[in-house]
C-alpha cells in the first residue's frame, strides 16, 4: 500500500514537471518572437526573401487545405506589393505522389508570381530543416517566414536562435476554419524545437551543395 502511494506521488510529480516544461517552453518561444510576427502587411518590414513553409494542399479527407491556401495566397500578395522579391517554397517530397514545393510553385504561378521569382527546396522535411537550409544551403541570414501565426512563432524562434534575422507573416485563415487541432500539435512541437536546439543539437536531415539565389532567377534545391 505504501509503495503504491509513493508511486502515485512520483507520478504526479513527474506529470507536473512535464507540464511545467511544456508551459515554459511555449512561453519562451511565443514571448521571444511576438515582436517579430506580423498580421498586417503594412507593418511588415521589407525583405528580399520570403520563406513559404510547406504543407499538403489537401486535408486527409480530400478537401482543399486552408493552411496551404492561406500560405500561398499570402506569399503571392507579399510578392505583388513588393514586401518580398523572391520566394523559397520549402517542404517535403517523399515520393512521386506527394510534393509540397512543386504544389506551392504551381499555385503561386497561377496567382501571378513569375516562375523565375520562385526557388523550390525539396528537403524541407521539418520546420527546422527549412529554416536551417535557408541559412546553410542558400546562404541567407534574413527573410520573412510565411505561414500561419501558431506556426510562425516556432519557425522564427528557430531562425533567431541560429543567428538569423527572421520575421514572420501570419497568413490569414479561411473563414470558419478552426485551427485548434494544429494549435495543440504546435504546443508540443515548440517543446521539441527547444530540445532540438539546446539539448539534442539536431542537425537538418540533408544539406547538400550550396545554392546561390540570384533575385529574378528561380532554382531548385534537393
């Protein structure tokens, strides 16, 4: 009986400790990046490069993904009004049936962005990979990350802890879209980002040869 009580007590302590780590990690990520996340394009600083973070263009049930649409539409608009001059679309392409950068490229071209103003990065397997490759592969130390607000905090946090001067643009959500599921996943993704940067020292899965982006010229990076 005494052993069971002790075990329950230690379980409660462990649960409280984990909860504290989750809370503190999220507060650190959000509080340290709040000043660098913009929802109003008029207040957004101009940058040469916009980094569009990848996601599927369809949801699991086959509907158009509002996160995908929000990101590419925001990226096209920022390019149109001159807030960015070149876009890197970074995401995963694990097989011939799923290619995030290619889908973003196609949609951006439909929205009026010239192909020569878009660079595809096919090794953006995770947010950390996309941000790190922006610095290590493309040689860029500043830019605008384009994604939804709940995601932008983590991406900007990763970049700034790597010494980059990143800001984030919070892509608008479609009317009626509820981001609660993605927001909850993001709570734990922020903890993972802190661990990757400061405990695990996680490296990008793949870097490859440097790629020189010349404004006005598109490129592909594997």
